[in-house]
């Protein structure tokens, strides 16, 4: 192994947090714009059909890596030869991606039984998305684990402007059918993978030393078992709506999710960063940093979520169109679910980086057991609004389980460490001021001297 191949992983600090948060804001902005275009072009029924088509391929894509992504991220936190780890990840990812695509294709008629035959056909066409998504995630998890958040963020963000450009192109061509937008999403994922593979060729030879596959696969197996429930849990609300109420209400619900998820960028950024923090630290140091991130995120959620709830009745019809007015109350009700899910993801990622593979399994199972019957009964009385109410309860139960597991894992920790404190507001203010001051000083130092040319 040459000295050039050996990398020393950087300490993960405020730059990673703000860089990831900024990336998530760009992703959120692109998602909102493309969501507006899709809603206005396809209408409630078409938007519901689009969500139904991509539903199960997304579930299989999340399950298919079977813990390899997490295992690679954990290994990247300590592995000095990043190229060797990337080669091992691509070999494992390639085999799993082909198997997942085949299984999803064969299962699609059964999973969409009773739905329109065109939905089944379009879903089958969308299956290659699984391959593109899983192979890209191999790179993403390694970047996250070794603390290379610059590469991690540009890989994540590329998909959204590419897809937005394709959606705008279809809008300019006057397309209003679902299938072209499905193909565009698959093409955008393929483009991101192609760019990342091209970058790999530029960095060095594709063939060379490779980390041993067996230890990675062994570590991945327990995370894969634990992750079998999680993707279904994340999509169960949409699956229930499709079965109980049909594609039209699924279209309304999808818009409600998009509108209520605007504030989710911060928690998503923090959960990405906290995995790297936890992978590189242990004991009291790790818990002190994780608990502070958790409390600061709670304060931010409280402020952003409250503002979003008050603005929703005015913003949602204005942005998505008056035909989506029935989505206003579901969007407001879904805000607490986003809060609970975002906070739970911070704790989950920190514990997974510490090697606790099954920490989320009981939380997801408890959430599913609570949500399915409650959503079924509530939808009989309140229609579409019953599913968001059940989703809120499920996410709250998950958060409580993660809080209990975090306390049990870290010695000398208490529940009070996770409760927001007034001092956290000073921490947020000081961190923001220091970050922007350092960036402004850097810009000033980098600026060329003014004055007439000599």
C-alpha cells in the first residue's frame, strides 16, 4: 500500500454539519419544485399513480444491500485504504443489486395485485432503478464513514437537479402522462452512478488490492436482518393508503408529505453527520457530542415546525394548486411525525455506527404493530386523515424506544441529557456566528487586492 493510498480521516465538525445541511436545502428546494411540477402536470390521480409505481422498487432498493452499506460505512471510519474498500463494496453491491432487481421484478404482479395493469407494467420498467441506486449507495456510505462529506454531499445532491432538469424538459414538451416521468427518474439515477464511476476511474485503477469480503459480509448480515423491517416501515403509510383509499388519495397524501417534510432538511443532515461522529469516537466523548446534536435539533424543529404549521393553509394551495387543498390538514398532522422521525434517526445512526445493528428492529416492529390497525380503523372514520394520525403515533413510539436504547448503550447517560436546555440556544447561536465569521474571513483573505492595475 502506497503512502498516497493511506488516508487520515478528518475530525467531523461544524463544516460537515453546515455543508450537509446546505446540501439538504438544495435537495429540498429541487424536490419542492419538481413536486410542484409533477402535481400540477399529473393532477391528484396521476400523482398517486406515480407514487404507486415507484413505491415497491424503493422498498426493495432499501432492503437489497442487506446491511452492506452500513458495514462499509463502519469499516470506512477506520480503514486507511479507501480504494481497496471501494473495490470490495462494488463487488458485494453488484451481486446484491442483480439479485434484488430479479426478485422485485418477479414479485411486482403480486405486490400490485388488484391495481391497474398499467401500474404493474410501469413498475416493472422502473426496476433497474434498484441497481443504479444501490451501486451509488456503495460510494455514499464509504464517503460518510470516512468523513469525506464534500464528496458525500455532491454525490447525493446530483440526482435532484438532473431529475428536475428532465422534469422541466418534459413539461416544456407538454407531457402529462406518468410513464415519461418514471423513466426520467430512473435515467437521473443512472446518470449519477455513471458520474461516480467516471470519478473512480479518474482517481486510480479500477483493479487492485481489495479488502477481504468475508468480514464485511459478516458485519453486514446482522445489519441486513435488522433493516428488513425499516424500509417497509418507511413506506407502510403509502402502501396502506393505496390499498384502503386508492391512487387519488395517495396523490393527496404524497403532496402532504412533501409539504410537511420541508423542515426535515436539518434532522436529515444531522443524522448523516452523527453517523461519522459516532463511528470515529467512543464512550463519553461520543455521547456528549451526540446528545448535544439531538438537543439542538429539537430546538430547531420546534421553531421551524411551528412556523410551517401556521403557514400551511396558505402555502400548500398556492404552491401545489387549489386542487390539492384536501392535503392541507394531512400535511399539518404529518409535521409531528417528521419531528419524531428526524430525532429518532439521529439516535439510530449514532447507535448503528457503534455496532448496534438490531437497535431499530424492535422500534420498527412496535411502530408497525401500532400503525396498521390504527390506520385501518381511523381511515374508516376520518378517511385520509386517519393515516397521518396513525403515522404520528408510530413515529413517537419509535423515538421513545431509541431514547431508551441510547440510554442503555452509553454508560453514565441519563434521559435529561436528551432534553432541550436553554444553553443549547447559546450553542446554536455561537456555532452559527463562528461558522459564518470564519467563512467571511476566508472569503476576504481569498479576495484579490483592489486598485488600479500596475
